[in-house]
C-alpha cells in the first residue's frame, strides 16, 4: 500500500540497516528474500494520542500487547503517572519503554494538576516543562485541558505554551465553539481529540486544527466523526485510542481495531491506513515513519486483508518483532528499582466519614426527601449528565438507593493523607449490592468508590490502602476480586494476558452484583475527571464542569 499515491500494487521492498532502501517492480539482489502470497504490506501503525497507564500495563508490557497488532509507534501523554509522581513518573515511563522495540514518544503533561478543583500528588510548572522538553523522547506539550485558562490568558498556562513554541501542542477542547474556539487555537494549539459530533469536528477542522478521531475502550467517537472525511483526503485527521484496557487490546486490538471500525463505517481502506500512519507521522514531525518509501524505517505490518487488518508479521527497524499474533521482540534489562514505590497515602477513616447528612435541613419529616444532584452515566462516552432526583432520608442521612440505581460515590484524597472526601450520587452502575473501588481516577487518581451501602464502600477503600492501590470489588465485607496496581496505583508489572484475564473476572463479578456496564472500572475512573462535562466528582466534592466550580450536592 502506497499511502502517498493511494495505490495498491505488487512491488518489491528492499531493507538495509533497518531502513527501506528500495521500492520497485524489479527484484534486487539480497541475502534474505521473503515472498508473500496474498497478504498486504502496509506501514506499521502510529497511535498519536494514548495514555499507556490506562491499559493498566507498564510500557514494556504494553509494547508486547500492541506490537503483534501492527503498532510500531505511540505518542503517549503520561499525565496519569505524572499526577502521582511528577517528573520522576516521566523518567520511569521513558526508561521502561526503552526496553522494547516499540517506538514510544511522549508529550509533556500540561495540566498537573488538571484543575484547582482536586488534589494531585505533584505539580508540573514552567520549570518542569523546560526541564522535560530537553529530552529527546519529548515531542511537545500534551493536551491543554485548561481551555478557560487559555481563553482568559492565564499567565502560567500561556507560559507553558510559549515554552513549547515550535513543538507540537495538543489540545483538549470538548464542546468549544465560535469565538472561544478561535481564541484557544490562536494561542498555538494544534489538535483536538475531544469532538463527539460531526459539526464540532468539522468546525475545528475548518479552523486549521488536526482532528484526532478517538475510538478507545470508553470513548467511541469514530462512527460519528468519520463523516467529516472526504474520500481520498483525510488531510488533517488521524485515528487514536486515547485509553485502551489490556483486555480490549488482546481481544479487540489497538489501532487495527480503529482501522476495522473505520472501514466498516465506509472509509476507504487506504484513507483509513493513512490516518494511522502517514498523518500522525506528518503531524508529529516523525519524518522517518509513516510510509513504505526509501529512507523510512522499515516498520511494516503484513496483514491478511484490508478489512480485518490481522497482522501476520510485524517488522520494526527491519526485524521481525511479531508473527501470527506472537510477540518476538523481547524485553531488555530490568525494571527500575523505584517502579513500585508506594504512593497510596490514605488517612485512617471511619464508616461515618462517608455519611451524607441533610445539612441544608430541607426535610421536615424523618422519612422525607431532599433533591440532590446526581451524576448520570452515558455509556461509551466520558461525558455525563447532570440529573436531579429526590433522595429519601433515613435518620437524617441520605443513602444509596439501589432499587432506583442511585448509588453513593466517594472520592478520597490519597496523596497527602488529608482525609478529604468528596461525596455524591451516581446513576448508571445498577449495582444491587456491594461496592467497587479504584485508585485509577482521572486525572489526579485519588481513591474512588461506588456502592450500594456505606459499609462496603468504606471497606473497599480500606482495601485499596492495604494493597497499595488497584481495583477492588467487595460485598458484605468480603473481597470478591481485586487487581493490585503497585506502580503508582495505576499499573502492574504483570503480563497483558494475566491482566486481561483478571480484569475480565472483575467485570464478570461486577455483573453478578447487578452492574450492566461493559467497562465498570473504566467508567468509574472518568467520573473524577473535572474537565469533561457535565457533572463530575473530586475529593473536593461535586464539580459543575460547565461552570468550572464546586457545587452543593443538594438543590434548594
């Protein structure tokens, strides 16, 4: 496949010194000859925006999962681990990624903490940005989530953008339109991956932004957004995953899954491959990647056809690193000594700390109701609804109501041991009993838990402290399943297959408690993200994202 001309033809490709030296109709003398029958040779894929941490795998294990799928390169924003461990988190991610053939580049997290409405474990200021930009693995500034800071000319936000002038600067602008969008782009921001409607993406594209069409484990925007493409000219569009769980990587795939979905949606296969190879290479200035042409690295996927994109062989730098789904690239060296440094610092708490009293004294009777704001889950999206429900009082307390799927949700600060707890209610989990808890809670990654009763929520949070962070399911005081994540409370050193198996069991266990969500833990993790509308929760309480402020749980 020629991603430059759009042609598909029978040609010979010569490789020398890890790079492509020849592409032509005539065979040339070579020491090794590999003949292909009916397969297709395409450039190996580039994921232009991903948070590796969301796979729950450290970079070296992540590489072993995605390379057999045809991926040769990812551009990662490590702001998950950086929110926990700061600059040393970037150092860990770089060092571990160098242990495999996968080409891993990084963006500097621009918003750590993401907002002033939550507590993070670290801060990335202008000094840290200048320090990190000197690293050769750094391509630019990661998604600028503080859009209002850009629009209102916040000195610190603009200082970070200016410090990375001349590099790639990624955006994050959900719902931003019109004059505000123009102001945001004018600051020097190049791309956006948060569009969910055709109109929004088309406006951003028309104003010169690159559109990253996201198809991950939670946010699935591809069917809607491919409508912005005209046949043969996806000039400023690329396919990305953003967040991908280990189980989905192994069962559905990585960028190859995006390609299948794009073709199913009517995109020409050549255009789809361009958006996963040539276009990200152009956007990020990766001049040696993205196509099968002289001078490019010999990063090539041999796929069965242009519908399924099943990689039968994968080459990186001219070497076979995967064959028939088996990873052959190996892992060099050992894990760094501080990889599992303890980062979960939860203060000792009591069950009553989770209670929600009627502080507004709205109720006049013992069993009366109060009106509360409720986070409404939108499945397969990371946006939420801002709902209103009457909540029954019991002895002056507002409690979970599993019958109506109104469950208590809590975020407990876990970096500094302050004991601060944000409390609210959520609709969409459908748990009839028990609780689930996690230290994966975007972006600051405090402890987050949801459950049908306070006792199980309390014990699930305590279990997170005991195991040093991870995923936990508990019912009637008994742990039904867990996955410890000792690397910053976000990742494990286990192999992808082991992680996928354990996550699958966790999801099955959630289902036995009534949960109908496909990815309950990933859904839970995004409920603490106060930069995505409409209603979210942090350790400070409920956040009205559109107003960008903490709001009262109760509505007068």
